[in-house]
């Protein structure tokens, strides 16, 4: 087995890994990246990018169906699933190619294979040819995989992971989703728009647990109006095959309910890709579920080994992985960087979108704050009315005494882009007046943020 020497070795080519590799190269490091599958990781290949590509097709389909509202005669809109999937694959391929280009541009050596530790500075690579890599510092960025649970009474091909749900050949007539977190809610919108009868089951008391209760409940009403059946505080008890489809028994607060489905998506979270790294050999500690323990510098319990991205748990978001990857590589290169989790934006590409940053109203109160709450509906926003996207609101949580902004929550059009203002506001410890005193252009969706801040002071203009 040949041995290859490098300064920095990165295990994993997803958001945390490729960003860590590029940042280390920018700082003058000799960098080798090991990836066992495709560059770009889950997000780019089987996560946020393909999901959002399909959701965009769903949005366009909805716009065409509503063409008459805009004074247009568009004819009947139909889904061409094959072309939809081809477009998704084309987008993914282009962005994967972009990552490959960036790594080459930064003179990063990419090795195809699966890495495991031999000792604290040596990796064994199993691939087309076996080799060893000796590195001064090693960054683990191996990501995560979809969690699941055993289901009796159902054929394997009827059970989908989030990866498999992105690559279908036909739309199921009836679709059951277990888990109403971000992934479950997004797929509920996708499959409902594509024509499935969707049932969404969540064990906890609200969809999108962790998001603001009022925002989640408003979205639930919108989804129900679109024909999606939602059961919260509910669990799937058993499954039985009936003819060509399945019958599921759902335990709900109102008693047992029967639901029928052709396919089922298990969307109950993710688990770390840490089991096969031989971490115990090199003293890298994990928690009981396998998430790697790190400090604020992304350093593991072994000083020359760092970790970033999904494999350390926490937010499980690509943009957080980017930041963690940068911090890990900077410290691996001898700098003194610390991660800043003060303002981490979260979002769900539902229809309409949800985005949030900071504390929910409930969390703020539980943290001891006396809060001021401001809201502004998109039904009173000129740009939203022009676009025909009037559902939703902006909600701002602030400290009643100092008026410092504690949280911003948006349900509505382009929420995932609008949240940038809220993220900056919380990171800079801004107050209501600092948003109010900033002139917002008109007509824009962003005006709703200023109006929500005004509403917190009981002086909103346009409602």
C-alpha cells in the first residue's frame, strides 16, 4: 500500500468538506480531499439543491394554473415527470461540476475512496486502489444519512427515504409521510402539487417542531386548505397490505384513523456518518448517537483532528456546514477562529416558504424576556398582492425593555431571501428602531419587515 503525504486531509466533499479544503488552500495549505461518492455531498446531490429544483417546478405549475388571475390564458398545465427529473439532474450536474472546478482551481488533490483512521495522522483509503495518507491535520466532514425505523407488513420498494423520493418514475396516487419537520413538509408540498393525495403524520404537537407556533399553525391551515391531511401528536401503529395499496393505522388524540397509501416516506431526522471511521482508535469522542464532539474551534478531543458539518450534529444545515468548515480549516492552519452561532437562519421551502432566525415567541418567554411582538400580513403588502402571493406574515419578537430584536419569523413569498435582513439584525444586536429608521424600497416584500417592527411599537402604517 503506497503512502501519500499532505498537509491537510479532508474526509468528505460535501458543504463542510469542500469549503474546508478551499479555505485551507487559500491559507497556503497543501490539501487532499477524500470523497467516496460524489462531490457536493447530500445537499448538492440528494438534498437541498434537487429538492428546491423540483419545488421550483411545482411553483411554476401553480403559477400557470393561476394564470387567469393575471389576465392570461395559458391552457392546461400538465406535469412531464421525465423532463422535470431531467432538469433536476442537469442543475445538480452543473453545480457538482462547479465544485470540481473550484477544487482544481485551488490545486486540491481529490482522491476517490473511503477513509478510515489508522492512527492520529494516517488514513487508510479504500477505493480503486488502496493507499495511505499521512497528514499534519485531518478534518472530518462525512455528513449524515436519513434515519429510519423498521416497518412490518410493507414491501421495501414502497418505503422511500428522502433520497429515493427525489428520483421517482411515477407519482403515487396516495402518499404517506412520517415526520413533519422541514423535509417532510417540503415533500408534502411537492407530492401534493404533483398530484398525490398526501397524508402527513407528526409525533409532536405541531408541524415544524422548533419553529414559532403561530407560524407553524398558519402554515398547517394553508396546507390543509390545499388538501393535505395532517395529524399531529400522532404515530403510525401498524401497516397492512390491501390489494395493490397499504392501509395504515394512525393513533391520534381523537382515536385511531385509517389512511391508505401506495408509498411511504420516512422523514424522522438524520444520523451521523461516523461509524466506519475507526474513531475510537484515535481518541475522537462521540455522543451516544455517534455525533462527533467538538469545541468552538471545531477541534475534536484529539488535537490535530477537526470535524465540521452534519457529522457533529446541531443544525444540520448546509450554510452552517460552510461556516463550520471554514472555522475548522482556519484552526487546522494555525489561526484562532471560533464559530459564531448567534444568528443562524433556518428555512423551509414550503409553499409559501418559511424562514426564521433567533428565538420564537415561546422560547423568548421561557428565557425570561418580557416581549413585544409585531406582525404584518402579506395580504397588506403591495408587492405580494401584485405577485398574487398574499398568504403569510412577518413576525418580530423583541425585548420589551430594550427593544432588541430577539427573533424574526417569516411565512410568505421569498421568505428564504427576506430572512437575510433579520439575520444581520440579530447578529448586530439591532433594535426595532434600527430597522424602522432604515428606509426600505417600495414596492418590495421587505417592507413587511419594517411594518412588523412598527407594529411592535403599535404604529404600523399600512394596517
